[in-house]
C-alpha cells in the first residue's frame, strides 16, 4: 500500500472515530444533547421568523418573556427528580393537585386572613410538606405502588381544594397586588443590555435549584437517594434507611409543589382551586421534563442541570409553536410535541443504558 493510501486510510479512521465519539457523547451526555437541541430549536424558529412564517417576533424579548412558564415547570421537574431518583417506580402524579390545594391555603393565609406575606409562604410550604408526607407514608411505609398512591392523593387533594374554596377562586386585593411578584425585572449588573426576565427565576427557581443540587451532590441524603434508587437491596445491606429516605423524597416534592403554588398565584393574581389540574394538569409536563432531562425512570440516575435545560427546550419550543400555529391548533400541537418528546426521551434512555450502560 502506498504512503498516500496509508495516510488517507489513517485520516478516514480518525474521522470515523471522531464521529463515533461525537455520537456517543450525545447519547451518553444528556447535557450535550439538550444543548444541541436547544440550539436547533432556536435556529429553526429564528429562520421561520426571518421568512415571515410566524405571527410574531421570535426574538430575545419574546424568549425572555416565555421564561415565566419555565419557573413552575422547572421546579416541578425538580420535584419529580427527587421521587424518581428514589427508585421502585417512584413518581408523583399528585403535584398538580398539591399545587391547587396549597394555592388555596396561600389564598386564605395571605388574601383573606391577612397574616402577612412571609407567614403565608411558611404556612403554604408546611401544607405542601404535609401533602408530600402523606404520599411518602403511603409509598415508603405502607408499601403502596407510587403510581397508585399518588393517583389516589391526586383525586383526594384535587377534591379538597374545590371543597375548601367553595369552587371559587380567591382574588382579594392583597392577592391581586401579589401579581408584582411575577413581574419581569432587569438582571443585576449586566441587565441593562439584556431583556428583563421574570422575578420568579431569582426568588423561587434559582434557590430551589441550588437547594436541590446541594442536597443531591453535597449531602449524605443525596448519596443515599442515588444508592437506593440504583439498588434497593444493596442500599439496605449498606445500612441505608430506605423507608425514611424515600419518604423524605416525597416530602421534598410536596415542599416544592407548595412553593410552585405561590408562584402560580402570583402569575394569575388569583388563587384558583384548579390551578394545577386544569386542562392536562402540571404532572405530565413535569414528568416529561424529568425524563427528557436524563432522569432514569427506574431510579438512581438524574441531574439538576438536565432538568433546567429540558425546561428551556420545552418552553422555547412551545413558544415557537404558538407563533407558528394560531389558536387551539397551536395548543394541541404543543401537547403532541410534549408526548413525542416523552416517548423519544424514554426510548433514548433505554437505548443508552443497553448500548453504553451509562447516562450522565
């Protein structure tokens, strides 16, 4: 074989290896894949905007405004991260009902009883913790399958929200004024050259994400949660109290749901008894975000960064769909996209684990 042929063969092997490594990285590194998908969505929607195919401008201001829906979705995605990580089919279908009930609790505490903002937030958070503790007790100590337990509490808490509120929203003057908590604000230091973003990102989403990251990556609870989600039996033999840790995961899910209730009350300037369950509810988007973000439905695998990037992808994709398709058609296509993303993410997770045995 000539020198030129050998060099060409070597170059071909290098290109093949680079291509394989690139594909492997996208399959095993969910953060890289999500980053690429976000860039693709932005590129396609921006091209359609330049071509005049959208009903409005898909620009930085529009994308920043769309982040208002990212706050509750990302937080509930983090709630699902906690319970799914705990293994044994962990899932929380009741997050929407908890949001509805806790929103009514906040409406009474702040809007009717006039207890003050911080006491009302504390009471609402405690209500979320109690709801999560109920789920955790049923799953961890009573042995109920998570799907059945959280479906049952979904119906119970949804009904309770309607009964307590008299099937009417709470929209007092204090609640209406609380809308200011959902306004857009300038980013500190560099905000003068960037679009304003929703205040809830700084007051609720970032603190929740930081707390979740610290719990999962810097505490013994996080290590135990990953351990019992990966291998429940091995965790027991290692001395991990699986029941207490699994219950705590559901308690944290309830706490986050309570905080989301406050966010949604601010967004709607009203405490609605159907805030988390109207339409298709909040559970499906939250589960989709978790799975799309790389959380293994079998437990033990998942990262906070994946949840945040998956939320950005869904929010900005939905924002583009609404501009491309007007009215009810756009709304239905959003649901179609959500379902396809859930199926695609689940298939990708299965393929990745079978072929490479790893997912990050």
